[in-house]
C-alpha cells in the first residue's frame, strides 16, 4: 500500500508501516471534513480530526527516524558504536601488522619442514626377534638395538634411555639398587671399554648399535645379565641373575635433536640356559 499523496507526484513505494499511518491520517482528515461540511457542524469539531491526522502523518514520516534516534542515544546505541569502533581498530591493526603475521607464520613453516624430515628407524621392527651376538672368547650373548638414520640430514644427540622394566627383575640385588632411568650405552664387548657418553651423532645413511643387555652362564650355574644398570662405576657391580621362566617388558625412549621421542618396548624371557628377546612396540 502506498501513501496517497505520493502516488499523485509519482514517488517510489514506501514501507507498509508508513503507508498504514498515512492512510489513517487521510481517513481522519476525510472524516473530519465530512463532519464539518456535510453535517453542518462547527469548525472546532473538525480540528481534532485535523490534528489527529497531522499526528499520524508526522508519525508515519518521522517515526522510524525518531525510533532510531532513541535507540542510538540509549545503551544499545552506545554498545553498537563501541563494537563498530573496535572492529575498525582491529581491522586497521591487522592491516598495519601484515609483516608481523608473516614473521609469526615463518617459524611454523620451519617447524613443518623439520617435522617432514624422516624419523630415526629403530631395528628390529615391532614383532621381530632381536638378533643375538655371541662373544667367542667368554661366551657372552649380546642383544642390541640398531638405530638407522635415513638421509639426508645428520642426526645429532641421539639418546636411548631405559625408563622402566615391568615387572621388576626378581633379583633382590637389582631391586635394592634400581634407579630408573638408565642411559643405554653403545654396543661393546663384555670386557671392552664402554663409551660413557649419553648422546651420539649418526651420519645420514648409517646406523649405530646400542647395548640392551648381555648374558652368560656363571661358574655356579646361574644365568647372569649385565648392560641394564649403567650407573654402576664397576661392571661387576651391575650384573645380576635371572631366574628360569622369568620375563620382563623393557620400555625405552629414543630421541634426538631433530626428531620427537619414540617409545619402543622389548620383551625378554629366560628359557633354560638361554634368553630370548623380541620387540613388541
């Protein structure tokens, strides 16, 4: 519906709200005119209709603007202005600090490139047996973990740590001195020199072996193990016996300067006069 007077001048349509108020104003003026002219009543009877029509006309024309002014002056208007101001300030800050955003993004790119580097390969793989090495001089049998560094980068500060044995060895001698974690040494002979360093570099495309444990049969018939307790100054103070059918889960952590921590787990069990070892995880 359109205001009647705007139809005569060819203006564009307005809202239904304003159209209804304009129609009420027109009807009031029309009724007042009929009352005054056709009913022969005095002009003062026409004035209320005239003022009422004028009121609805003004309300139709100015009502939305008055309402907006009232809302804008109130708390909601202030809140809207504050939000607009904050949004403008934030947009300006983001525009002015594009260089800062690029600087923040740069380390993320570097980190992702580091994460894309190949991880250290721990051998044997899960589910495979650990290959044993026997010293012919004295008969000690060694179990070793092989860590391979894929190309192209050199792996720095590679560390292997024994963090837990579950269940603990039955040996009261070991239990009395247990002090986890233990740094795992590089592969060595039972009577040979031991590299006491805890971190090692591995060239790309090469590997290094780490001594998990070794065992032998003592003169009194016991099966003795060594290589687990690496905190004893003397090797003879670190060995202890393992009982028949006894088994352990050995949990390790393997880390380097460029890679995250890997947590392989190995299983060892005594059967008769031999130990059998395999990797679980």
